[in-house]
DNA sequence: GGGAAAGTACACAAATCTGTCTACTTTTGT
DNA sequence: ACAAAAGTAGACAGATTTGTGTACTTTCCC
C-alpha cells in the first residue's frame, strides 16, 4: 500500500532546461494537461513545448495514454506527498489532521495555476473503451483519499460512523474543489472546514 | 430572470421516431453527450444516431458548439424545472425547500443514466478559446443554483450569513455529485442532507 | 395541385491527430 | 577512445473531425 516512489519526483522546482527528456516531457505535460485538459492537448504540441523529438517522446511513452497515465500517477503522488507533509506539521491527533485537509485545500486553490482537479475531470474524460486504464488511476486517487481519511476516522469513531463520515468529508473536499473552480471562491475551503469541525465534534 | 421557455422542452418521454429532426437531434445529443461527453462524440455519430442528414443537421445547428449550447441550455432548464416541481410539493417553507434539494439529488443519482453533472464537466472542458460561449452556459447554471438557494436563505438568515451558507450548501450539492459518481454511492445525498440540516438549525 | 421549404444521401475539402520511418548526430559508459 | 545508447529533425501514413457542395426527393401549406 506504500507509494512506489521509485520513478516519481517533484519536478516543479526544476527548470525545463535542466531536466532530461523524459522529465522534461512530464513537466510540460503537467502544465499543459492541467491548463487545457488531456483531450485538448495533442502530442505535437506536447513534443514541441517539451523541446524533444517525436522519436524520443515515443521511446519514453509508447502512446499518448501512457504519458497521461504517468501524469496522473505523478499528480496523485505529489498531492498526497504534499498533504502528508502539511499534516505532519499538525499537532492534535487524528481529528486535527483531518481538519488540516481544508487548510491544505485553501493553499492548493490559491496557487495561480489552480484549475480544478485532474481526477474529477478524469471521472468524466475516461469513460470510453480505450481509456479504462486511466479511469483506474482516478479510482486509485479516490482510494488514496479513503486511506488517508478512514485511517484517521477509525482512531476517532466506531466503524459504522466511519461509513457515514467518510462520504461526508469527501463531499466537503470535492465540493470545495468544484466551488473554488466554478465560483472562483478560494475561501470556500475555510467555510467547509467549519462544517468538518462540527461533524467531528465530540471526537 | 425568468427562463425563456420558448424553445425548451422535455423530450424524455417522446420516442425518437415521433420527433421532428431538430428535436430528434437534441434528444440524441442529450443521450450521447451525457454518456460519452461532448468531446468524445463526433458530428457524424450524432447525425447517424439521429437519423438525420448532415445537411439538415447543419441547417438547424450552424456548428457543433451550437448543438452543445442547446444541449446545455436544455439540461439546465430541465434540471431546474424538475427541482422546482419537486420542491413545490414540499411543505415547511424555505428551510424545508433547501433540504429537499438533497432528496432531489438522490433521485437524480438513482437514474440509470446518471453520469455526473454536465456542467461540472463543462467547467473543465470549456476552458479554451473557441468555447467561451459554452463556459458561459456553465456559469449560468451556477447562477441558477445561486438564485434558487440564496432566495430561500434570505428568508431565513441575515445577508452576512447567506454569504457563508451558500458556498457551503453548494459544496454539499456538488460534492454529492462527485462522490455519487466517483464512488457510485447514491446514498451520499441523504448523508449530506443531515449536514445541511445541522448548518440550518435554528432557522 | 403546385411551388416553396425542408429533408436525404453522400462525396469531398481542409484541418488535426496519433504513431511510424528514415537518416543523421550527440551523449555516455567503460 | 569508441561502440552502444539516446536524441534530433522532419516527412509521412492513416484515421478522424468539422463543415460545405451538389443533386435529388419529400412534405407542407395556400
């Protein structure tokens, strides 16, 4: 259940020029896919902006789906790396750690390239025949939220209560993302943190 | 602020054969766009399944974006028509009407062709240059939620409180959609109704 | 009943997209 | 130092997509 961090890196601090072709592609893909969506970015554009030849691209990623899969994997890994880092600074046990999610969200929404959640997007984009593998990455992301939240809930409440609180908390999280994106309202995370506090009172 | 119901109809009960070309296209588009997403359905497929000639299609809709716009408009209109109908049967004033949203959601999620929200999807799909008009339809949908909810909140609480409760309620609504779609959990609407009740206690 | 409006059928233009191929150059490891 | 591995540059095949053009037929309504 541990993340296979082998091939996963945080490329955000590196300049494009300093990176090897594969990572240059991934960094560029991350920016382009995030801004325009995987369906609106063609291989040609990705290659051009990665300053890589087409041959090299296809040597590293046998198909477009492969680079999308790598993108999703790295986004997933990075999101939970950051969340873990954020939460590790929090004192106050499981409850405080769950509430810290909402501070983390507000920070995320405030990034200037925030453009919604790649996985909520994937929920819609990966419904067809040849992208089932990509839909699997989306499912994994939601499972990771399950791991993160349920582990902590189990320390606080009875199993029956976990089954109620988990979907509620996940709704508050995903709802925050949609509202932040749709209304441009970054502060929604803080408002929803209050709700999370109230459904966890007594824990 | 009233919906221009002129050209908007509920086509769900009609058979494809009984409809005139334009409505046949809209009914087919609704089914295909809902299942696969607007980016994964080509004009050719839409035309073939509508049993309409290409010329006829382009006579009614000058471009693909136009048919998508019509689809979004009808979805928006239909959603709030249904919600209004649902809510009109509820006794108990503004608070009960807000809570009734969540019963409505559960009903929606239970439809066998439920596949997430076209507008949450549009939030991601319509970010590019030539689809700004479509993004406008998404914004309108969120505005309609604002109209529906804020009108009722104003009858219950002070304006300052409306600014807090509206994003929270909208998060619960949109979060329900994502969780219902992502986890296949229809019951999430009922769980989130409880939260809505609790943030409206005393109203 | 007859003419205008609407629809059919389908070829085709133009753009775009994924992925392959060829021929050449640079980098790397030992 | 030198061979193998990796990368460059760009043409091109084949599929797909949106939208137009042409020639013919059906429907509607006055």
